[in-house]
C-alpha cells in the first residue's frame, strides 16, 4: 500500500463583482395571511442589480413586513 502525502492549498475566492447598477424597490401588496385567515397589506422591498457575467438582472426579496395602519387622532 502506498501513501500519498501532499498539501492542498486554499483556492483563491473571487471577489463578488461590483454591480453595474443596483437599486432598491418597494411595493405594497395585499396578501393572504394563512395563520390569521385574513388579507393584510405587506411592504416588499427588493434589491435589483445587474449580473454582468450572465447579462441579466437579478431581483432578491430583502424585506417582507406588515404595513402598520397609520391613524392620526389629532385632527
């Protein structure tokens, strides 16, 4: 039986390429809340950026939160 001794060098990790253009987009949508069995308004915030290597735009949902009703009793 032979034995191979060697060293595995760590491969360099390429840096994440800088986006040509990146922006945030917020949308308010009415969605169904299955736990409460009711419709509710949610604010969805997306990060949109360009992937140069693929020549496409990408879109990630970054935040999903319930919109708080705003009532002003001081009128």
